[in-house]
């Protein structure tokens, strides 16, 4: 398997699609997780993609983007049900839909609006295109930037069959776009997020004593 995260992503997508046993959306989650975590490893702080987040009042995001400082090295089993230790992803959440769906419609959906109101930053994707929904200067939702690898699902399926060439032709622009996404800080959307951060720091400090 190539070490190039873009080529690996395209190859993984092609192999899953080639089984004809996949479902349109969730079967591609592992490829997306590997892509974003692979790119996040080169950043400071490192960023990791976590698939399938718990419901914190806005539904179930398909994923979240967490920085390295959010992963406690002292987590214990009895911490699982403590709401004050649940981290809100500092780089926002992910909403993913099938490659057949339009990225603009996904970005304007009520589901993305709920995630935006709760988390402040949403990476929207249909696996062939990506859009980052954040805040404008007035605090309103705004598509900050976007990137499209393919204009249609049919084009995408043809492109992933030639992962190396596609990565060579488009990989650098895709890589730089996703790196910018992973460097965007999501604003703290609710006061409880501040309480969570303070509780987490205090918890780790106690365990280190």
C-alpha cells in the first residue's frame, strides 16, 4: 500500500466500491478516517479523525477532528460516563454523504446547521468533494472554502480506478486544502465546552499527583 495518503484514500475507495457489497456512505468511513489522520500526523499539534461521535445535543456527527492534546493518557473506565470529561473536537465535526449527493445541498441541510450551531465548524463531504462550513465576521454560517476532486459520482468512480495518476494530478491541491481544514480552530460553541476543558485539565492533574 502506498504511503501517499491521497493515493491510499483513492485506492481504498476503489477497492470498497469494487466489492459491490458496500453501502453508499458508511463503507467509505475508514478510508476518510485514514486520509484525515494520515495528513494530521504532519501537523503541530497532530490531528486525528475519530469516526462516529456521541450525541451531545445536536445528533450524531459522522466524525470529529481532535488535536493531540485532547487525548488523555490517563483515561480510566470509570470516566466513560462523566459528561464533564467529554471533549468537543477542536477542529470541528464531519458530515459525510454518498458520492451521488450534491455537496452544496449537504452543506445547506438542517443537519449541518445543527452541527454548526453546536460545534462551530463542519467539514462536509461526499467523498469526491469537500466544503468547510464555519463562521463569518458576524458569527453567521459561511462556506469558508471548498475543493472538488470530481464533478459527478461517475467521474469519481473512474478517477479512483487510477489512483496513482489521480493523486499525481490532483493530490497536491487536495492535500493543501485538507491541511488548511485541519488547521482551522473550531470556536467554543457553548459555555459547557469551556467547563469540559477545565474539568479535563483538572482531572489529568489529579492523576499525575
